[in-house]
């Protein structure tokens, strides 16, 4: 089974049963699904009956090792359940088309990583102007995480999780940032008590609104949409708690979806 942004909603009940995450039958996983698995793992990390079943496919195990998924899972308490991944021996090599999984707990740590992303986008084949634009978009997404969750993190694990992939044959780049935070609804409900659900909250945020009453900031998400769609013919997808919204050249589409803690935001561009 491939676990992709396009099919994870259909397959989530196969992967997730209570506090058990079973990806044993997964043969390919994209950045979106990787970050989703990280958030599901964080949410269950303190549960005594938590269980994580790793893939049996050696190729996908090598991929997870390559992006240092083992280090992340170990850091949130899953060491005893990922021995097959921790013990896996493989040579370290640099894959120009892979963005390693990065967990930035603090804003300063995230900001320090932006030079890495600039170089990564240039390695992906973007020219300097487009690489700078993409780095700015990643910066906006990451800063949003810390702006809206500072002092309000609901769990012990904080910060943003970043993963990405370049698909050179399709000339497509996917960058995903997730966080175990309060979500769009939690961030906006005090300023906009009329919000009914997560979908409305995401759309309100995408329209440039902020939950900080009296503050005029909040245009970062508008910039992300405009640049992604107009400069790269791409799209933006956001999943926050139980709502999902996609924005592309055809407008905004929203849907109810499976529940996660926090938010996952995806930028897909074509070059």
C-alpha cells in the first residue's frame, strides 16, 4: 500500500486503530503522510498502550532511515518499538531530491535552517530567484507555527516538523510543515467566535486574518497562496484538526477529514 496525500484519508483506518499505528504494509510514503505519522505518534507518545508497527518493506525502511525518522521517533519515546529501524545499517549519502525530516523545537532553530532550504531548492534545480521565493514560503509557514502556538502548546512536544521531496521527472516539489499545536480553530476562535468548525477557521486564516486581537498581521498565508499559484502553478493544502482546505488556480475546496492534533500545511510547486 502506498501512503500518499491523495489516498491517506481513505487508508487512515487501515493504518490507525486507537493508539496503534501500523504502517507494516506501506511500500511508499510521501512527505505529507510522513508528517501525519509524526503528529499521530506525538499525540500517542504518552499513552501506555501505544504501539508503532514499522514497514516490512526494506526499501521503505531504508527511506525512513535516510530521512532520520528513527532519530525523531526515538526523541519522542518510541525507542523500544523501532529497534529494526535503529539497528538498520546503511551508508550515509546525500540525496539531492530528499529533504530530511527536520524537527525544529524553537524559532531560532528554525530560522537557522533557512540557509539549508535555500541550498536545497537550488540543488533541486530552481534558479536563484525561485529558490529564494520558495525559502521565503517555507519561512512564512514556519513562522506561523511559532506565532500562533507560542505559550499555547497543548502537548509536551513542540515546534515544527518539516519534510519534502523533489520529483524531477514530474518537475514537482512538495514541502510539508506540521506542528502539534492548537490548530487554526484554536488560534482564531477568540477573535472570531462565530467560527463553526475547522474548515471555516482555515479559510479565515487563509484570507489573511490573525487570532491576535487588534493586530493587523496575518498576510503571510495570502502571500504563500499567491506565490505558489501565480509563480509556480502549484497549490496549497492545509489540514488542521478535522478540516482540510486546498487552494489552487480554481479556487478553494474544503472537506471534513480524519482528526489530527495541530496542523499540516503543504506547498506543491511545478518548475
